[in-house]
C-alpha cells in the first residue's frame, strides 16, 4: 500500500510542486482555503478543530504543513492574522503530528536572518527583522522544540507555479516584459539564493525517504542578486538587446515594499552537503527549466514565438 501524505496549505506555488513530485508514489490529500485546483479540497488550517478532524480522518503517514502568509507588506499591516497563520497554526500542526506519532514538514525561510552576514549556514542564529520573518521563525522554533519527528527546510527566493501562482520576483519581471516594459528598475542592495519549487520538493522527498530528520537550508546552488536574476531572465527570453536596466536602492520602491528586508538572504546547504544529500541544481539551470516548463504557453499567447527546443524564446516578428 502507498504511504499517505496530508498536505495543508497546498494552493500555492510550493503545493503545486509537492503535488507534482509526490502524487504518483503516495496517496495524497491536499487542502487549502483557496481551492484553485481540482485536486485541492477546502480547509482553512487556522480552524484547529476542522484541521484536526480532517487530518485524523485521513490517517496520514506524514503531515506537510506548507501554507503561510508570505506577503511581507500584508504581514506588517495584519499582524494578528500573520501570527495566527504563520505561528499558532504551526503549533497546531505539531500537536496533530505528535498525537498521530508521524513526522511533519515545516517550511521556513531565509528571511529569518538579519542580513548582516554575506552567507548563512544551517547553524547560524536567526534574527528576524519584520513580522513575516518573526512569525515564521517562531513557527520554526516551535517545531524544533516540540515535534517528535520533523523536517524543517529553509527556502530562499522562491520560483515556481508559473503565471497562475507565482507572485514573486521572477513572475513580476516576466509580466513587466510581457506588458511592453523595456526599462527595468532593479534594486542593487539585495542578495539571495533562488529556490526552484520542483527541485525543492525532490530534495524533500529524498530526505523523507532516507528519514534524515532535522533542520536544513534548502536552496539552489550559486550566489546571486536581484540584478543577476533579472538579467538572466532577459537573456533566456532573448531580449538582452531590448531591455535597459536601471540600478536603484530599495528606497526607490519604499512606498510599495515598505516591510523590512535583510540585505542578504544567501543560504548555504551545508548540512545537506555534509550528509551528501544536496541534489539542488544551480539557480541558472533551474531558472531556465522553470521558464521553459511553466511560461512557454503564457509567452506564446502574448508576445513571443517558441523555438522547437522549448527553452529559447524570441520576440515574435
């Protein structure tokens, strides 16, 4: 019989990747308060009694608690909802997993560090700056201190889900280009490490199946910045001769992005390397695959024609 996984908060970009990677080998139940796929059933995991009932009725072998409020500005403006979603709901998940005596998965973030160091390994001490980071770190700490068996994975700059689900930097850049924008203002004071959701899910699967419990940094290989990522997107799309970059400080966007963000969110997968479990690819390779797999149809429907290899995209004549 297939083992069973309950995935709470499966409606976002990460849930899509976990469903894709785990669905063939496991029996999966996916829930979210945003039912945007036919394989998702409604459940708001902030409602503990319903969360408890649904998980216990499914009798899973693993509990994956993926969902979170991730819009930093929204978190600053809605503090109570932030901690209800990102912290107390995680405490409930720990209780459910412990009662069923099953392992749980929790997703943390590179944003829990203050950015004073250039790089952070698995053992560096977090110092969250804003309510999003603090709420996620409090969830991480609770899992570490109370769960019987767990895997915590700290993700970096997430990319995944395609135009339907991706609300992060890569999607924003692509949508600006699709809208006809050719002057891009990119911050020059933010460094990090991209994380392709599909690669992330594959590495989690490996950890689960090897039963290597614990805390892991889990990001793509390679160091980068917002400017580097934006340039690589433009190069993938074959638009390097059309686009002009304007480097600006974060203050340029302060009215829109006013939540505190660390200058460096670069993670090192040190623990995965020591365990010889790091299967994450270079971020440039992952980004190329992400655009080819998730954005080809979207771009073809708008302003691009697609070459046969499915990767190189050129402006339509």
